[in-house]
C-alpha cells in the first residue's frame, strides 16, 4: 500500500477547505435541486473524478470499505445518516452528503445524545459528511472522501423540526470575534466546550479541526482532564462548524489513517502564534487564486474504479 498520502502537509490535504471551507456552512442549498447533466464522455481519462462521483446519487451494493486517505479515496457500502434523529438534524440536504461509514453514522448519533444530556441542547445540526460513494466533491472540501469525516455546526439545534427551506437556507452562527483574535462572547456558550470535548473523548476520533480562536478558548476554559485537547487542531475556515475525523475502521486494510497526535495539549502561546499573525488573519487578496487541477480516477486508489462502476444499493 502506498503510504505517501499520510505525509501530505495539512495545507495540501485541506487545500480545498482553505479556499472554500470558510463559507461552506453558510452557502445555501437548493430547495429544488436538479440532477447534474450527463457527461459527454465519462470515460475520458482526463476528466475530474469529482464530476463522476458527484453524479452517483446512491451508494454501492457492496460490503462497506473505506478506501484510501481522507483527501484521496472513496467508500463502498456507505450508510446514510437519517435526516432526522431524536437529537440531530441533517442540513443542506440538496448536497446529498449525509453519507458515511457506519462507524461515523453511529458516532454522530451517539455524540448528539451526549450533547443533549450534558450540554442541555435539544441536539446538533449535522453538515457535510461524504457523498454516497465518497470521492472528491465538486465544491467545498478536499477531504471527506472516505466516509470518515463529518462537519458539526456550532449552532445548537432548535427545539423543533426544521423545514426543508430552513435546512437549505438557515445560516450558521459565526463563533469568532470580528478581529479574529478570540471567540465572540455573545454567542459562545459553555455547551460549545462540552460538545467539542465529548467528540474529542470518543476513542475513534483522531482529529477535530476548529478555528484557532476556538482552540484558544478551549485551552483557556477546559478544566480537569485536558488530554482531549491534543486532538483539537487549528485550521482555516472552521468559524461556524467543527470537523470530526475518525480513525480507519478496525481491519480496514485499504484505509490510511493519520499518525496519532503527539504534541500534547498544544495550548501554549508558541503553539498558537502562527494562527494569530496578521498576514494569516488578514491575508492579502490574490489577484487570481490558484486553481489546483482536479484529481482524476487514475490518481485515486484503483479500487475506486470498482466503487464507481458498482450497481446502486437498493433505495
């Protein structure tokens, strides 16, 4: 197995999220989504894999397998997170990204129940997970490709079932102060720490990505056992949501995990200094942002060809 994906710098792994992640929770969906038009030549080897995976609206009729790395793979036999649970609701349904490995689906349900009990919230709002067969997405993410990533809104779930229009158009709440140096005390609540801590304390969770100001607040406010803070990593674009990444499932020989965190709490001023530099908080606009070439099928694990070609699971 090719191990090179594990050592990709975070800035490459999250290139898509750096560019689009800041707005992904805010981007509205469509109340009446239309199918993507057929591709003129879907067998063209130069076509982006994202074009092919985006046109698969159902998972494969195959045993569940997470294949490849988080930003470079696909998933067979994905499971849908139900759009409504007792303590969760899925958002932006028109994207069809409420799919994942059964381990991830179970984690989201378990976390939502914990948050309901311990933070006193009605529940959580769930953003993007993966597409029905994983793979690269047309918009918004470089990762989320193998069914092991999920975005959880930092906006508490309302105490009622949201309408379809609200799920597509309701904005997430910005958690970071306008100066970008700390959380906004007008919207940040103790329940936010409880929710993120509960997620980080799950043994299967490998990383949680948040805005640096949120990491700073967690470091300041966490009491008692703080070992979970080692999993919390600053990352661009996570002002409205946090990103859960779980480990490869036991026995998943085709899946490639990241190394375990080794930096400890990573709460010192030196640990966070980079993220609060002026050129990072207020980057100069680029005249023409770089446009990385989309991944082709030849660049994904060979098994993803089988996933793409497999029959649909029964709906």
